[in-house]
């Protein structure tokens, strides 16, 4: 996800991106953090931001992104853009749940034998 951001005012801002479904329900929250896991604080200025999303195993459906810019001190949303980069996931099967994560078991012992 790539976008340009221009921040004005006197406070730093932090960013959170979301993947939402067609009903605008947040499915994945992606707070923008530094290498230690702390929120990156953006002072006023202009930025070109690229968020590497990588692979996420979503169920079949229609999705898009929301970018929310929050005042770092108050936590109040100062800007929110929704409906960004809409996309669809198509699959031959469907599982009840927003995220499908196939798992392979590790079997140590057979119980009862």
C-alpha cells in the first residue's frame, strides 16, 4: 500500500492502516511501527509512505484499505481515508471466518493406544 501524506499543525501523528471487508468491518489492523514495535511518530511535513503488506490469507470476498492518521498525544483521528485500493479474493472454498489460516498438526503420540 503506497500513498502520499501531508501533515500540518503542531503535533506529531501516528498511522494505522486497516483491511476492511465490503461492510467496512475491520479485518486486519496494521499499526505503523518502528523496528522495536513502537508507533512511528511523524512530525508535520510531507511523506511518501509504502507499507509492505505481504501475504495475508483472507477468505473469499471484497476488501479495501482504510488509512487513519491519529494525533499522537490525544489519539484523536485527524484524518481518515477509506475505500483505498479495493480488491477481491476469489477461492474455490470458503471457511467461516475473516482470515483463513490452514495449520498442519504435529502429532507426538497416539492417545489411547
